[in-house]
């Protein structure tokens, strides 16, 4: 239902999952700020992906990833 529907979408998703360790963190790991986009684009180039499409689609995926990870980091009341 929520999977990529196009080749470009699949490429962006693949790069996102492969770069899950390339996170930018706030001091002391208090929050996730985002992905290291230079590393993400470099990987897309290395894989021969459409970097324009990845650059266009990735910010939305990054926003969802950041929101989900920060929700997990937030202490439960």
C-alpha cells in the first residue's frame, strides 16, 4: 500500500534504507536532525540511480524517517 510505485521511487527508497546509518544527530544524540545528504547523493551516483529523482523524492522520505525516529527517542510520560 505504501511501497514505491515507480523506478525513481524505488531508487529513493533503496538509497534511504541503505543510508539509515548516515544520520545527522543533535548534540548528545538528543534528536535526529536528518540524513547526511552528501552521502545519500554519493551513494545514488555510485549505484547509477537517477540522482535528480532521488534528490526530489528523498526530502519527503527523510521527513518521515526523522519524525518516526524522534518519536521513538522521546521519553514516554
